[in-house]
């Protein structure tokens, strides 16, 4: 599927965005353009925000086809790469506002863990929050979003492509918070 000129411009902008470059112990080494980190197989920092409503349903969204990593995949967490100048918490708040239009809510920090996939190497900071208001998706990054029971999201992840890193974050969260 072809991407629009707007999506191509967004991809180009996000690929040159400077993000945190860290080692296996999550020690900051500096910053690099996002595409360079990915191409060289280096380790970055990312945030995963599990957004629930007061009924306990999880916000699940589908990524746009313009995403460099996991285009069109379903995602159980908002989030993204941490810049070298931000903390995990600052990145989580920024990403939640950018992707889903949610701001001003309390985010609870959970564990950090290392994720290694074929296309990404990442120290992950997991957060959760509760929101009952409307979602305003960022059209360059999110095609659609909806709340659903966690069990339904996990069931769907066995049938459709879901981002493996955010699924790992969700499973770890569930193991510690049941």
C-alpha cells in the first residue's frame, strides 16, 4: 500500500529525530537519529503506556502504514522513543498526548525491561493510566483506536499482527498486577 505525501514527510521527520542511545545496562551513551539506531542494531529507550478506562478495558490502536517499524500492526500501548533529553516519564506523557490526545492524567510507572526483536533493541519503561474521555488520534501514527477487554485484545493478538514489544509490556504488567 502506498503512503501519502503527508505520511512520507512524517516518516522522514521521525526517522531523523534524535533519540536516546543506551547500553545493555540502560546507561545513556548519547543520542542518534532514530533510523541510525535501528539500522545499526543499537539499543534505544522506549515507553509503553497502557491506557485503561474506568471499566478496566484497554485502549488498542492500529498503527498507520507509514510507520517504519510494525506498519499496520495493532498495538496495546501508546508510546515511542525517548529522546536523550527526556526521562521515561516525560516521554510517556508526551507520547500519550501526541498519539491519543490524552494529557493531564496520572501515569503510574511500572517496571523497566529489555526487549530484543529482529528490528529493535530497546529498554522499555512501562506506564499505565486511566482515561474515560474521548481519544483524538494522531493521523500520521494511528489509524484507529478503541477500548476493549484485555482478554479480547490478547485473543486478537493470536489472530492478527500485534506489536511484539508492547505485547511483552502488557503481559509483564498483567503478571505483576493481577
